[in-house]
C-alpha cells in the first residue's frame, strides 16, 4: 500500500496521484505546486491522504514540491486573468492569416515559460507563420494543439439537454465509449436529436446504467414476442425494466375482445431469446446520424435473389481458392487431354466427349493443293 495525495489541474478534470510530504498536511481545495512532465504546475487537492494498492499505481510516484504559498496563489491568479486577453489576441491573428481553425481554450505554464492554445479544425492547418507571430507577441514558447469535438465541449462546458452542466466538463474525468446498442438495450428512441449531446455524439450518460439494463434485458421477453400468461396466450407490447413488469395484449376470439394486462416475469412463460450478435457502433468520432445510417444499410433487405455483390465475390474467391466445388484442402487432379490421350489424325479433330469430327481446315488445305 502506498500513501497518495490526489490532485486535479482543472475543475472536473482527471485525478492524478502524487506522493505527499511527511511534514505537511493538506486540505481539500488547497493549492499545491507539483512537478510534471510539462514542468512545474499548480494543482488543487481533492483527497489529502489515502492508501492505494501498488498494483493500481505507476511507481515511483512524483512528490509534491510544496504547498502553495501566497505568492504562488497570486501567480496562478495572474495567469488565469490574462487568459481572456490572450485568446482575443490569438483570434485576431487567426483572422489575419485566414486560417480555418476555431480557438477553444488556452493555458499558461505556472512559471510563465510557455502558453498552450487549444483549437479545432476540420483538417490539418499550416500555422507556422502564426506561431512565429505569437512568439514575438507573447515573448514565450507557443504550442498549438488540435482537439476533437468531444474534447471541445469538455473544455468549454455547457448546459446539457437534461438541464444540468455537461458531465464531461463537471463530474467525468475521461470520456467513455458509448454505443447504439446501449440505447437499444435501455429501450430509448434512436432519434439522433434525443440521444445526442451538445457535441453531436451519443450522450455519455447512456453508459451510467447500462450494466443494469443489460442484465435485466436477458430476463425479459422481447416486444412483439408471444408469451403464456395465467389468462392465456398473448403478445408483449411493453416492458418496464425498472418495475420488472410486462404489458401483454390478450385476444379472446370467442368473445371478440382484446384486453391489456400487466404481469411480472415470474407469472409468464416464454422462451429466452439467444444472444444476438450485434455490432457495437462506438462513437469514436463519427456522428450519431452516420452511425445510424450504417445500421440502416446493414439491416436493409438485399435484392438480386438474396445475394449482394459482396457476398457473390466472396463465394467466387472461395470457389477459386478451393478448386471449383471441391472441399477445402482438396488438391486439383492433374489435367488430362480432353481426347483421353488420342491425338489429331487423318484430318479429324478430337471433341470434348472423346469422339472425332472432320476438320474443315484440313479439308480446305487438301482441296487447294489439288487445284494447284
């Protein structure tokens, strides 16, 4: 077990572990100065002291340099205040050079030796002239880093469709992988406007309760399937995975009536469906609309006799590889002459069935010779 102090460099950012000093005590929210790969940085304490297993750490841990002094607090405050003016200056320079890039955020190193600017762009940008001009303007080292659409919302923040601050910028240190299958398992609408966040990608909160819904879905019948109830056979029209209730439509043909009743899982008799092999459409940079479009194309009915061109090409390659209709691993027999070893003779040409027929070319040659 190792003693650690957990800190964050930004509010809602990733948590990092450092080794605390033995003679110093830290409080939650207090500032500390730590040494990182980027140099000396200012961080905020979120866990003063805790015991963590060595297997979960990357040893050796870097030690905290010191607790933040009033001078360190003033330096950090000054770097934060100059952020707005710096971004305004950089935006003007971008417009001057006519670059297709969107400035998102900036941060200054604690010692004032470097400034990092984050931007997003649809493609690569040649900003060499821009960096030279910014270096002469700020008199320090300049770095420009391109980020994705999800990282952009994480840096900027905003109000999500639920009315609260975006999870990625408030309570979630890292963006998790989300898939269309999660929305299907939870019974949500596949409308992109309802399951996508401000970034246009799948909402991160789909992964919060996915484990519960995935386990519960295995115990519930599918909508539209036929089940047996104490009142007779019926068809499932709705499932409530939180209350574990299933609404069934029961038709009574003798009385010409239809009734809807709710039953628990234990009261129904049904066959559990086999595990479906669905591809998880991970939201790794593709928009929700693009992912749904791909799923629609995969589920679309195939024309031309039930086979598409891709399947035909695969079968053709497999057939050529195996030597026609022979099973896998069979070797091609040595080819024999079509006339079973008999050669052309007396002006007769061999046929595929082994017989001979007159060769017109040889007869014409003989007639021309007789005329001459």
